[in-house]
């Protein structure tokens, strides 16, 4: 590690230590200071993308330090507050021949940066159980969900309003004008349609989630991605208890997307839905799912200017690598989850899922569409995802997360995607300063 990296880590350590000098009296006070929290997340991340389709592989390793400050609110009917973050990422292993994992910001010569820093803040107002925020934010909902899958979390600049005034009802609205991808350090990036690869304008959304009872919930969102599409989302979920440590669960998702404004991606007329049923018995859960895309375009979703796909797809068969959202595609899923807590190992879990997609047909896509030529006829593919994690429960390393993820994707017919294996090893150690 070079001297510059050592200096950066030292500065962050000193700042964290300094915050611990806040007196106990200040920490107990209510209001802006008394309700404040400062935390640091150390993230060590290894990513290996093994391309089996003749393309180039990607392999990188890095460490990031993610500092987050959340204030309380000033006293009174209208409370004011401030949230802020400062991030540092250090490249531990990479090279121009294999820096294809979107892990780090890039230099002008195409190499990954040795060191990257990013910072942002948001002001906030609170009245009763309603909050309005403006600044660098991290919205996460079915139509606009920013990813945290590399060294930095992605953020977006704009307004966000949330409210829980009515019992069991959560309201969420936002207006965003620019973003900062998880591999960028500037916050003036644009929003893109991921598969179309064309730039859109501002993003607006309004949604609500309502808990009908302890076992039943519904969610509804509507959104507009200027000059690209309008998108609506509906979810319903229900859990049926079957006695001691047994239950049946059901989950349904529906998206409806049509073109909007200048329609820079061309005509869009897509309805996508998924159904899933799970059976839980003690530590074990088995899930079956079915998903269908109706339309001659894929169910597209957000990408940011750093080239990173975000998380704005809540379909049941969306997986680590493939989302099974091609034109007219149908897919089946089987999954198994194991929670080791009832077996005497709290903090440990394991999951495996296999999804197979078929009947992809992009031959009817209009020639002037941005999606034209991306898919063939009767393309088929499948993927298998593994995810294992363990959170240490006690001792010096308490709360240390160890996570291993692996995705194996293969095309059975067609060339709309690639054969690839992706392996990730992530270590995360949180430190709560106050």
C-alpha cells in the first residue's frame, strides 16, 4: 500500500476516534445532537467474473471505508436535520487487462484508480411521522432502487418524501435529477435505460405499502422516467401459518411499462408478472416460482452513467446475473433456503436457486426500436445462484459479516447473453461510533 493510501486511512481513523470524545451528556440529549448516529462500515470485496463465451474476464479486489452520519432533529413541531456520508475505496488488486467488474472509478487511460473518495449530504425536515429530504439520497423501491453491490453505494440527487402518519400505511414519493453510480465519485451523472442504452431525463415516483394484517400486505407504485417510459408496479403477499414452525407464503408482482415523452427507446408496451409460493418448516424453506413477460421489448430498468445496473426490478425470478426479462420470455424457479439459527448456529444462512428461461422472441421488435437486434427467436438460458453468509455473534469480531456469492449462467440456445461464472467474497465489519 502506498503512502497516500496509508495517510487516507489514518485520517479516517483519527476522525472516528475524535468523535468518541463527545461527552456522555451530549449523547443523552434529545434533538439534533442527542439523536445523532455515526457509523463506519469496513468492506473488503473480491470479485471474479469468468467469461466462457470468448470474451475477456474480470478480476478485482478492494477495500472501502464507508462513513455515515445521521443527525437527530431540532426540537419543535418542524424539526431540521442533516445526513452525510464520506467514502474511501482502495484498490488492492486489479489491472487494465481485467478491470471489468465495475469495482472502481476509472482513470482517463482506462485503468482503475488506486484510491477513490466520495462524499455527499442531505438536509431533512420532519413533521410528526413525515419526512422530506433533499440532497444525495439512496431511494430503494420497486421502480427506483439504487444498488450497493460494489465498493460504494450508488446515490441520487433530488427530493424524497416518506410518511407513516396512518397506521400500517407507508407512503413514498421522490423526484430525482441526477445520480452517482457505485463506481463514480461525481454526483452529476445521468440516468439510462439499461438494455436500450439511451439516456432519459428526471425520475418521479409515488407509491404506498399497506399491511392489511400481520400476514397480508399490498404495495403499489407509479413512476415516470422522462422521455423513456411510464411504469406501474403492484405487489401482493400473504403468509398462511400451518402450525408450529410451518407456513405457506405467496408473493405476486406485476409491472406495466409504456413509452413516455420523446420515447427515446422507441415504442414500449410490456406487461411482466411473477408468482411464487414457498413452504417453510423450521429452518428450511422451499420456493417455486413462475414469471412471464408479455411484449416485444424486455422489461427494462434503470442503469446509471457508470454502466451499473441498479436494483429496480422486483420480479421473483430476477437473479444475481440474469433477470429473465427478455421479450415474451417465460421462466421457472426452484429455490431452497436454510437458516442455521434453529440448528444452533445463529447468524448463518445458505440459499440456492435455479431458474430456467425459454420462449424469448425479439424478432417482432420494431426496426427503429433501441431494443432491435438484442434478442433472437426461442433463446433459452438458465442460471444457478448460491449465497452463503455468516455474522459472527460474539467476541472481538462480533458483527463481522462473511458472505460468499456465486452465479453460474449458461445459454442453452441463442446468443442474446453469455456463458459466465461470477464469484464474490465480501467481508463487512461495522463500527458504531455513537
